[in-house]
C-alpha cells in the first residue's frame, strides 16, 4: 500500500476528515491553537509581568502603554489575560483527558458486553445527563475544596456521560466487524479486544467531540472560579480576574 493509502486508512486520517467537515470544531481548534501559543509564549507576548503593580496607574482605559487598560492595582490586564491562559488550558485539557479515559472505558464496556452491564451503566449516565452539566460541576465543586485538581475532577465528571455515549454508539457498530470476530476466534481476551481494537477505532468521533469539549471546559473553569468554587483568587486565571473586576465595579 502507498503512503497515501495508509494515511487514508488510519483513524487519525479519518478523524481529521471528520474534523474538517464540522465548522464549529474547526473554529474551536483554531481558538485552542491560539490559546496554546499564548500560554507557551506568555513571557514574550505579555508587555509586563502579570503581578507588577503600579498604584499611580489604576483603572486606566486602554492606551498605548496598556492596550487593555489596568485593574484596581494598576496591573496590566493584557499581561494577566495572557498568563491566565496557561491555567485555563491546563484545566481544559486535563478535565477532557480524564473524561475521555473514564467515559471511553465505560462506553466501550457498555457497548461490548451489552445486556445488564449496558443497562446499568447507561442508566447511570442518563442520571448524570439529566442534570445540566454546569449545575453538576457547581455541585461537585461546592463539595470539594477550591483547587486545581478538584476543579479538574468536577468538570471531568460532568463531561463523562457525553463521551460514554459517543464511544458506546461507535462500539455497537464496530464490535460486529470481521476483524473483531477474527480476534475473538484466535483467543484474544476481552481486555485486549477493547483496548487494542475497539477503542482505537472509536477515536475519530472522540477527537471531534474533544475539540469542542475543551472550549466548554475552559468556560466552565472560568465560571466556577468566578463563583469562588474553582481556583483561589490569588491564582491568576480568567475566572478570578472577572471576580476581582466585579468587586471593583460594584
């Protein structure tokens, strides 16, 4: 087979083709790439240190020195937004990765075994999906203490049902394919079939879903931090910036 044929037959190639067909996913991917570049090159993009205070330049409107103005401590808002993208990206990607791992395994097990296992797992997912995702994340974050790890867990649990449903639907289609039957005939274990044959072939819809999910996770992290349920105010993040700005506004 030629190199082009191998690319077309890979699940990465299939995922890229499906991604290009979804305009919302392409826009979300572009935004994520921009945020990643801002986070990586924050020291070079930010005109000032994010914690540099100037009490003689508080609440300034956008000007030549401060393109987005300053806050109540005279700190440059553009610099703080740029550095805040790092925390937002960490929370966004970490929560989606956890949701993909947990939801993917639950969806694969549910779709592969079917029967009572499928019924029990999917009813649990239905219970979680019956609760609005943001409300579920707020409830979990309120129970847990404010912190980066707890914020990731709260958002990830709210995202798990969506990925479990996506993977289950793909597994129901894949498990009857000939290569799965061949793996079963040669004595491959269920664990090997699920991890080596089924899940890799479910990656195309997962990647598209994850591209949109990261953007939603970043918004959820900012919302929880704004409400005081995510990251502490002393940690530079978009949510904490909004919370401090609201206090100054009032």
